[in-house]
């Protein structure tokens, strides 16, 4: 099936009891065991099945299968937020004393997680320059567990050379984790370029209507954990919490299995089945929305580029973008719906612009059907120092727009009147 068809059909057929065409919401806490032995076998991972909705749920399972199929992966895990997805993606393989390498251009919440929270539990984040990958190998050592990046940066708008990052990481025996939230699998599928694990904030384009919080981890099941046995002992040695099971010997994708039964089970950031249902509703129209969003955003970017009140525009879809060649390679030239621009007058002008908007909504989210705007330096990246802001690609004059599916002429009219007010 092509991706548009997968978005509607993957992971579900009308179930045999009721023949329901829509995916049912399994609003249940737990699931009955056939007998004592059945329960024991489930907890020993000897048989597959539902135990407790914190660990798995049939509604969530459809979302997990559908996203995995759209990304070209083997299996997925739905969790309560994009932040939980990123956290669990790393905690599945990293522990105190370990480190991971991340590209420095990150969503503000992710940067804070990496720079400040992970060190508190003994895991070091080492930041690399995404535009100069020659320095990446020098950051990897025997305790490095992954290389992390965003396929298209939020809000920086930069495009990563995924194939080159994967080649470098694999040469040093570590997997690549890609946050693919901004392009979605409709525009970019990192597994096709050698990357190993994908995370999503399902809150954004996948859900698409600003109604839920959710996240997902997708496993390609292509990274050779056994060949790198010494680095990834937790996957290759008996797990005492599961009566000695060795994840790489189960016949199931070992990475995503451990993500489910260790960090998700023990920490518990589970996705509510009602949220999984709403995410599935959004996912069905994702390919259509992404087409309109990409067209609208390119039109807005071109308009801003010629505006007297705008100092610069950052959108990889523009012909003069330094990332245009990478965009053509990895997304077919489509840069999704986030653009950043520098408004003349700095912070004060940026605040006036945001306050003057009438159609575009002021909030800190992206990927909605509605057009959205924020000033990252005073909101999403407010906690960062000047050095951290620069490292993340956020300047004080930067305004971030997330363009929706409205008529683009109405969006441009609102931008123009707000730009006038900013002066």
C-alpha cells in the first residue's frame, strides 16, 4: 500500500465480534487471564497478549502498527507525549554513566531535557554541530549509546544529512534516533536513509487538530544489537525483572520490546486510548493536510522574503536556502509547515507582531490545521541562556510560524497587518 492508503487502513480490519469499521476505544484498565498459567506466561514474555493498559491497549496497538507501517518500521510504541517518547527512546538503552550525542538544533523542551534533566540521572548529552559533522566522531566513545537529531529542526528549520549521520554512527557501533515530527512520514522516512529509531510528537501534525498530547517511538529493527553486544548489555544479557529473559533472543524486535516492558511499564507515561483514537482520526487525513500545508507555507515564505519589515526568512523550501539540496534529497523538496523569520526591530517588534495577529493563533504548538505563531525567545526557549539560544538556532528577533490549511490569502493578510503594527 502507498502511504496515503496506510494512513487509513494499516493495523486494523473490522473486528470479528461487532464488525465495527471505526477503531473501537478500548476504555479498560486491565485484561482478564484465561487462567493462572496464562497470566504467568504473559508476565514472563513467553506469550503475547494484553495485561494492563499502562503497558498496552488494543486501540493504542492500531496506532502503533499504523505509524510503524507508514515509517517503514517493524513495530511502535505509543506513549503520553513527545517528551516521553524521546525520554524512553534513550532510557531503553542508556543508563547512569552513559552518554549520547545530539545535534544542537533542537526543540526547546528537548534541549532542556538533554542539557539539564538527563545529567541529573547520570546520562550525559554531548552536543554536535549539525552543519559540521566532521566533529561527530570525536564525541563518540565506548559509553555512547546513540546519536540523536531532528530531521527538520524546530524552530531552526535546518535539514539534517541523515545518511551521513547514520554512516558515522554505525561506523562507531551506535544507532541513530531521529525526531521526525516536523516532516512526518509523508515527507521523510529516516529508515530509508539508514537511521534506526524514530520518535514523534503525535500531538503535532499526526493528530493535527490541537486536541491531544501524545508521542510514539518506532523501531526499524535493523540495527544489529547482538553485533554490538558489549555496548548494549541490557538487550543482550538476562533481565532479572523478567526471570532472565534476553531481549535479543525473544524473536521479537528487542529494542521496542524493552522500551515497552521496562521504561513504559516502570515509569508509566502511557497514552490514553481515547487519545490514540483521536490521533488515528487525524492520521487518516495527514497526507492531504501535509500537501496543503507545504503549499501554503512556501507561499508565505516567499511573501515574507520580499517584505520591507522582515530582515530574513528561514525556510528550507526557498531556492536560496542552504538546506535546499538536502531537502530535495530527503523530502522531495517539501519543507513542511514551520518557517522562521527575523522581524526588524528585535524582541520589541516581535512581541508587537504577535500581539497584533487576529487570525493566526498565539500559542506554543505546531502542526495544527490552524495557523499558529510564537516568539520562541520569550516562550518555548525562554529558559535558555544567550549561548544556548545561539546553539539552538534561536535569535531574539526570531518569530516562528506554523502554517495551517486555511486559504493562504487570509493568512498573508493577517501577517501583513501584524507586520505593519509591529513598527
